[in-house]
C-alpha cells in the first residue's frame, strides 16, 4: 500500500494522546509521591489539555485523507458495520471526555477521577476501532492479526508515557521516575511485539496467486498488459513505489529510533535530570513512530496488485 | 431474488477494448457526472474506468496462449467493500444485487477500495469520490430504451459476444446455463466474497500437428 501521511499522523498523534491519558489517569487513581494539590491541578488539567490538542491535530490530519472532507459528518452513520465509522465516533468521544477531565481538574471537581476513567475507556475503545480498521481486512494479511492492535496500544503507551515523563518534569517532577519506568517497560515489550510482528509478516505465504486471480491453473502466467499505459488509481494507491532496500532501511530506522535511541536518551535524561533531554528523547521516538507507521502501511501487500504487474 | 451479473467467455475475448471504450462513453455521459481523465493527451494519460481489459501470457513458449481478461466489479454476493463504508454510500441493491456507490454520500476515504481484493474500484480524481462498475444500472432498469438495449454498454459493444448478461439466480437464464454447462468460475474464491460475475474457461483445444497438414 502507499502510506498516506494523513493517516500516519492521525494514528501516531492520537496514539500518543491515548497513552498519555492512561498515564494521567493512572497517576490520578494511584497518586503517591509528594505532589501538592496546586501542582496536581496543573498537571492533570494541563496534561488532559495536551491530549485534546494532540488528538485534535490527528483529527485535523485525517481530513487530508478524504476526497470530500466537507462531507465528514456523514461518516458516523454506519457504526453497525464499519470500524471506520466506529472510529469516527470514538475520536470525538475521547476528545470530549478528555476535555471534561481537563475542565473537572481545573475547576477542582471531586468527580474528576471518574471522568478520567471514562476518558481512559474512550482511549482504549479508540485503539480497538483504529486497529480493527486494518485488522478486519482479512486479505491484507500483514494487518489481519491481533499484532496490529497490540502494536498500536504498546507504541501508543510508550510514546504517551514518554510524553507524561516530559510533562511531569515540568509540572510534577516527583512522578518522573515512575513514568520513565513505565515508558521503559512499554518500549521493551513494544520492541518484542514489533519484532514478533515483523517475523510473522516475513513468513506469510500469499493466499491469492496470479492463478487464483484470473482462474487459470497453469503454473506459468505472465501479465503482458494491465489495460492502462499511464497507470490508474490502482497503481497509485496500492504500490509504495520504493525499492526493497528503502523499505529495509525504514525498518532499521524505526527499530533504532524508537527502541535503543529513545530508551538511551531517556536513561541519559534521567541520569542528568534534564527535562530538555527528555523532550529530545520524545522527538526522536516520535520520528521513529512516523517511520514505523509508514512501514506498517508500505509492508501491506494488497491482492489487487496481482492484476497490476506490468505497465503497457 | 435477482442477482444480475456478467459472464465472460475467455474463449472468444479478442482483447479489442470495445467494452472498455463503450463503458467509458456511456458512463461518462450520464447524469452521475463525467469519469475524469488525467492528462488525457499527455505523455502519461490516466483516468477513471469501470472496466479494463488485461492481457496475460499463459504457459511456456512454444506452448503459450494469450489470454485477454476483461476485469470490472464482480458484484459480489457478499461484497467486502459494502460493510466497511462509513457513510453508507456503498451499498448492494436488494432488488437486483448490483453493488453501487452513492456519489452524493461518498466522502472519498478510499476504505472500500482497500477492502476490495480485486481492485475493482477507482477513485475519480476529478469528483474525488469512489466510482465503480454500475452494471449500467441506468440502462438495465430503463423503461425508455428499446428492450433489446436494456443491457450494459460493454455487453452491447462486444463484437464476439464474449460478455453474457443476466440473472445468475435464475436457473434457466443464459448466464446460469453457461456457468453450469461450461464450467464457469469465480475469481479469488479463497476470500469467499461469492462474486456474481463469473468467467468461462478456455476449452482445451488440440495442437495442430504441422506434419499432418
């Protein structure tokens, strides 16, 4: 598939916001540390506001994926059957509950943690919807597995908890070590799952073949013409157009940036007690996440490509 | 229940592309709006087509065959493109099984195209909505066209009658008989989309022994 930047930004920005919300609600429920009520108020309301901004940015990016963005309001209609429609409902639900959570902490409402639980539930629901958009397409086999969901959740949590550490360094330093510990955990488990996912996808045997695509049993079939000389939607949308070497390099780039590079920068930041280094670690990790999501799309091999092998 | 469909005879398709051009002509001229062409007179012309004819070489030289393979929406009985549509723009008509896109509801998210294993859908770059073969729904349900013209434009245009049209749920229709008696098959049966359109395989023909001529 051809990776679309709109969807790459949507899934990475929202994923980070969702992970950050879990981090906020976790601290809200567990508490601990020496954080004054005044700084807790800033920490939670400001943090939830950051979640809202990140999600809104992701939502804004998603509009660029649409041919007719002015009709976006129609897209919640088919929630009974379409995971995309469910996502369209889950995003504003997450945005709304996060906004309420920010407001409740800002205005010192006692029920703020309950709203946090609601926002966290919306974050989890949004992950399920986003991942299922891809995982439900059974013939795009690189996507059609539980790995898609687990990977989205783990990488979202890794970036969300890294952001939480950055935010805590400024607003509630007592919580930085706990957030960093959680971020390391998500990064390690995330790396393990991503490697398993890469291994699974590398071992996939194609179910559809040129033989089943045109229904001719002969083992030797060559396409001579795809019926269009200048390409078509089918050649633009479903091929990334990059070399195998490029794809391989993107894989190395995201594996290095997300895992060892950002983890070491986080550890260095922790050792030097440097908020600035934490932000650098987050930016490096986010660059890696963009590469990871690009790779996720590029690696998907659509069976329609069997019909579009030769330009002539 | 009716399921209109095409049956394509690979024995007689000569790859002339008459179905492609007549499809384009009919469907670009209707009330649903033109099928956009990109750079039509330039170096690399591209555009929206509902039907394409591809060519494959089967076998190993000298025992090769050239197979011309017309390809359009298969109007699946269980179309994976329909349930994924977030707006309900993609739908399958109950009365005749035709899979259609409501261009006024489509937001151009392309998710249905991702969900179609056959690559049967093309986003119109001009109107920015998803388009696909309508089985010439405006012709086949017309009450004003002469009765023998109430067929898809591609079927009307085919000079070798490689394209049969009819109700595959009616056991006695021309298409059902052709599928039954001539081994009609569906594309990519592994995904259980139950394509309504089927293809008639080439009959095994004997090689001509030149020495005996």
